[in-house]
C-alpha cells in the first residue's frame, strides 16, 4: 500500500527525533502499510544523490531504522558505520558511492541495480554496476549516454567503471572516433575492437594489461594508443625500435648504460611524450630520477608545457631557454640546482627542494546527468524540508 506524502512526512519526523521508541513506531507504521522496502529504497537514493543537509537527515533516519530493525539490540556493523559516515565531511566521490551502494544492499536489502540507476542518473556515478548487472537494453542505454563530441570527434567515455571485461554491447559502437577505457581492471581486450575502423584515439591507461595489443595498430585511422600505467612495460630500445612507435604510448623501462640526455634528439622527444600527461594545470612532464645531468633540449619542442619535474637528478644548472619557455609555470628541482634569475620569466616559479606532488592526470569529462532519460520515479515522495519543523516531537 503506497504511503501518502503526509504519512511519509510524519515518519520522517519520528525518525528525526533520534528516539528508539519513535523509531520502532515508524517501523511499525511502515510495516502496517507494507512500505518498508519502498521507504528504505527512497532513503537510499536520497543519501546517494542529495546535498549535505539531506544526507545528514537520511543518516539519522537510517540509524533509527537499523536500531528498530534489530529489535532493541542494535549491532552497528562496519557496513552500517560506513553509511553513517557517508558524505559527512565532503561530497562523496565515485568509489565512496559504490561502497555505499554495497552497504545499503548488505544492511537494508535495497537492490544495488536500483540504487545504481538513480546514482548514475543524478551524479554520473556507479555505471559499472549497470554494466555488470543490467539488461542488454540498460547497458545499451548507458553506453549511449556516455557518447559526446570532443576534439577527436564522436567519443565514448567508459573510464573509471571498475570493468574487468568490456560488455558485448560495446561492439555496436564501431563508429566512435575516440574510446576512453582508462582506470578500469581490464586484463585483455575483445576481438571486436579490431572492427572499430574509425577509431583515432584509444585510452587504456591505468588497467591491468600485461600484453602489448599490437593487433590494434592495424586500425587504419588510429593516431594514438595510450597504454601507460599498465602492467606492460617496454624498454627504451624495444620502444624506439618499434616501427609504429609514434602511434602509441607505453610505460618505459630504462636500461643500464643508457642515459636520456645521450640519445638522439628525436628519440628523446618520443620518450618525453611517453612521460608527459595532461592535467588541469596543463601539460606536465615528470623527469624525476631519470639520471640526467642537464635538461634535454627536446623539452623546448613542448611549447604547451606548464609543469616540469627535474627532482632527484644531478642537474647543476637550468638553461636560459628553459627559464624563458612561454607557457612554463613551475619547475621542480633539487636544492643544489642553480639558475640565473635574470633569465627567468616573471610567471615562472622555480621550486627547489619542494616535496609538493605533481598535478594529477586529467580525466575524461564527466557527462551530464540528463543523459540518462526515462528512469522510473522513486517509490515514495519524501520532503525533508517539511519534516524539519517536527524534529524532536513524537
């Protein structure tokens, strides 16, 4: 039996009182209308998608209901405590939302897929649950919702979804020109990717690939295959000797007896491209601990470079051309590294002996929540603002 809006408000008031007696009464009212699971499911969605004041009220409600459901002898499991801490100090991220969905299912029996649908609809989080547990129609709809246009053309963003394998439904998106699969758990790639004949950019960073997928280099339009930060590592010589080295990037392994500043400038430029990445601060180049004795002149080709890390290298002097690079904003180097301040551009900071971390890599854009149409409404209508007046009253 569906609860009216007024009945829901009264139950919220009972739970807001933080009274065990009122929590038991609220649970009895829910059970008398056979509305316990609908109420819990609606609370769960508000916890995952609401703003901080709403999350605070939902946490109080969940605490009271958990206490009432345990018949006066509450046992606050690790999962429940995680829910009571969810979103207390900051806005929850993807990983925290994923854990909260698991906890809501474990403690209150709320369907994970239901919670994932609404969390994805409102915040773009937890799409990986839909990919693993949704119907083919759900998966297709989610994939379509992650298509957007960028500088590469038609792009599909499937990063950070905790995928161990790609869904079969992805085979229907062969017309994309860029495919983002970074920050998943992929150990291998399906054969159907070889049919993506229009693909220009494939981002596979931060996965578990241990084999070089050379078959993808047969794609006629592929310009960049990014394999960095996987289990796969390639030596400098193997990389520089590869006939397609300009079309892919990979984590490189230095070889004993070879120094970066002793290679041909064109080879140095290719290695630097593998070591550089985009961040919100702009292009970052990390050369820490590479054993170089002077800044490679190939850096001068990187006209968009904003941050350069030269720490833990025996570099005695920063050259004038480096200090004058137009877009460079920060150089990190060791305490003993010298430079002529008269050559330094005003906007450049030379940070000697700093322990500051480099800016993190830039993620693909978050997609708007409006990209998930047709989602069913919540089972119940809860208005937390109406319930505020009755806090503390039974």
